[in-house]
C-alpha cells in the first residue's frame, strides 16, 4: 500500500501556486493534480508549535476558533519546500511544507461525501 506521506518528486513539487482570492489558494502539482484550499481550512491545519503540541502532536488550536471569514493577507515561499501565510487573525508562524499541503489535499479528496 502506498502512503501519500511517502510521495516524492512531481507529486510534491508545485507547478503553480495561485492565490485565487483572499480566501482561496490553488496549487497545481507537478503530476497534474489540482488542489484548492480555503483560508479557514489551511489555518485550522496550521502545523506550528502554537497550534500543535510539539511533544504530543495533539492539535491545540480549536477549529471553531477560526472564523469562516478568515483571509490570507500575505503568502511567501519558504526556500524550495514550503509556504508561509500571514492570516487576517494575525497568525503567521506556520510553515506548510509542500509535502504537508499535498497530504492535506489527498486526505480531503479521500474523505467520504455526504
């Protein structure tokens, strides 16, 4: 069985990163997969130490604490491996690796509908 977290190469290399609006990010991956991420979805998945307990891995940030009106104020590429967001709620410490972002997309597509 192939685990999405083990992906390498084109699957985790973005071909295009486009902020469609202040609330929507679209990434086209090197393997052709297109993933859309809403600002609240990304903020709720923030991997930083303020949002996830470093020792236990337990999420500290409560999903209902993130407004549906949250916006992406700024987006920066970190090296050749990640993105950093500055959110309208003032948070800006999360580094979202391309591997992590692809994993979020793959999990969302596998989620049951309805």
